[in-house]
């Protein structure tokens, strides 16, 4: 009896451990949830950084499947900004972690390798390297076969079709696409086929490939017509079988008029119910259409209202300035109001002219950086080390805007860096047409929960004599005006590092 109890306890412990392991594998980590909550269209670097952190965290915990998912998403955000080397390196690391995980079966490893290989294939497609893309397709085919996963095999057919169409191999694309749609149609998975066609049409529209889009749409309409015919034939056949069964039953049991009348009444009720359902559906659809129109109108009015508010604030600033100029500017309060009025006017002009081009010029980066650091050398505290790290290169940007941004960041660094600390200005070339300026200090740093708020104006009521909080919002608007961005590096933990990304 005691042996049985011990055995049952052992089995229960194993089950509980397995359940805990499964729960850990299924549940997404906090880092991944934070990454998915960031809009990559607005903060691509932040989203990418969080996905990389999530990947490293999963790798350390042995949760390989979730780690591969995050690695693939981070790689996609890398090559979206043309950082192909970083994307390939990250996928190579993810593949190595899968190979090192001895707990995974070969089929599971093949499924995870398929994801990384698929991302490489898509990068080669974007780079227009057809032979490399086809080589990756061959590797994907091998992994899909090893995994035994039917969904991966269908996904492989879809990616083959996309690859062939992209490189102008229409005949091969049509053959693969026909195989895929035939496979899904044979099991009556019409919704999935329709989804595949819609995805193909969207890809053609996004890539602005007119011939590909026309071919996709033509194939879609032909398939839609044939599918409707199949559905109609199936419905007719089903109705015919039902009618035959009903007639046989009536003939077998009772051919009396009362029985026939009962059937007719039943069919009439069914027809009325169907008509009522169609009517209700039409009413719901009309209400949805009206609601959508109302929401569009509300959004348009809100946009117009925001534009009017911005113009109103700018006008107020312009009207107040002449009066403020008549007051004694030596008074701290008057000077603070003058500065605030000027900052509001500058911010409004930047926000109201986002599409207006700014003048660019070629600038020698080392001399430019040295001159900026010299301007703030007298403002730093005793013992603070000022350094410049800029390679010999020239870059094209708006010198006035970049000087304003970097001087503001350097002045802030000088203000908040204690004695014996360090401040550095770095310049880095990230690609043929992209480069960065980095301002780092060893000050107290900015809390993580406030890093995005520092770029938003008017969040809190301030004593204007201690600053109006518009400096960083103005700097970010200037960066956006130059087709760039200004962010805080989340990976820098020894103080604060601002990253100014610019594209020539």
C-alpha cells in the first residue's frame, strides 16, 4: 500500500512539473508583451530592442520556441531599416540556440529553423537576390518535410509563389499557386484560400507591381467564380437529397394531403425565417455603415480641431511677444515668459510644417563636433571629462537644426553630470545613407517610465523660471523634420544617452 502511495505521488509530481513547464512555455514574458505593445511605425528602434531583450531572456530560460519568435520579429525590424548584417547575425544566433537545445525533438527543431530560414528568404527577396532566395526556399522545403507539419508545407507553397512572382517567373508562380489553392479547395477550406488570395493582392499593391497585381486579381476572380459554382452545386445537391428523402418518407408513411400541407407550411415558415434573418442582417449592415461614416467624420473634425488649436497657440505666442518685449527682460520672470513664448512659436511652426523640406549641406563631422564641445566646456563641473569620438567623414544635414539639438543635449549633460563624471559626443556611420550622433553622460539618468514623456510638451504645469520643458520636444520635431528621430538609448545604464538618427 505504501509503495502505491509513493508511486502515485511520484506520478503526480511529474505531472505538476510538466504542467508548470508547459505554462511557462505558453505564457509570453513581460518583455515580449512590452515589445508587442510598441507601435513599430513610430518607435521601431524601441520595439526592436525589446524583442532582442525578450529573445535573450527566453534563451537563458531555455524557452527556445518563444525565443525564435522574438528573434524573427527583431530581424524583420532590423532589415526594415536596411540593417541586413544585424538581421542575419541575430537569426544565426537563434539557429544556434535551437541546435543546442537537446530537449527539442528533430521535428520541432526543423519547424523553428523553418521560421529563421523564411525570414532570410524574405530579406533576399527584398535585396533582389534571386539565387540566394531560391536557395533558402530549398532549405525551407527540407525543414518543412522534416517537421511533418502540414501548415508549414502550405506556407512553403505560398512563399514559393511569392518568390517566383517577385522575380518575374510567372509560369512557375502560377503552377505553385495552383497546387496550393487546389490543395486547400479540395478540403473545402474556402476561407483560407480567400485569405491567401487577399494576401497576394495586398502584396502586389504594396510593392506597386502592376502586372503581379493584375495577375493575382484575375486568378482570384476566376477562382471565386468556380468556388461559387461548386458551392451552389453542393447546395443544390444537398437540397435535392433532402427533397428526395422527404418524399420517400412521405410516400412510405402517409401520402395524405394533410401531411403534404404540413410540409408546405414548414417550408413556408422556413422561408419566412430566412427572409427575417436577411432583413435583420441588412439592418445591422446599414447601421455599421452609418457608424463607420460617423467615426470618419469625427476623426476628420478632430484633426481639423487640432490644427486650429496649434494655429491658435502660435498666434497667441506671436501676439504676446511685442508686449513682453516692453517689460524689463532682466527680471527672471519676464525672461522666462519671453523664452516660453519663443519656444511655443518654434514648436508650433515645426509641427505645422511637417512636409516642408529643410536645407541640407555637407559638413565635416570631426570639426563640427569639436566646435560644439568647445561651446559647453566652460559650463561643466570640475573634473568632468569631455570627449569627442568622430571619424573623419562628411555628412549631409541641416547644420542649424543639428547644432541646436546637440547643444541642447550637451548643455543638459553639463547641468546634470556631477564632478568627476564624463560627457561624450560620438558620431557613427550606420549605412550608406544613415548615421548617428550620440550624447552620453554619467549623470543621474532618466527613469524608464518617464523617457517617452520628456519628448511630449505641456504634460505638466511648470514654474517657467526653472524651464518650460519644451527643449526636447523641439529637438525631436527638428529631427523628424530632417527625416530622422531622437530617442533615449534603453540599453545605456550608466547615466543617459540620447541617440540622434539621421538619413542623408
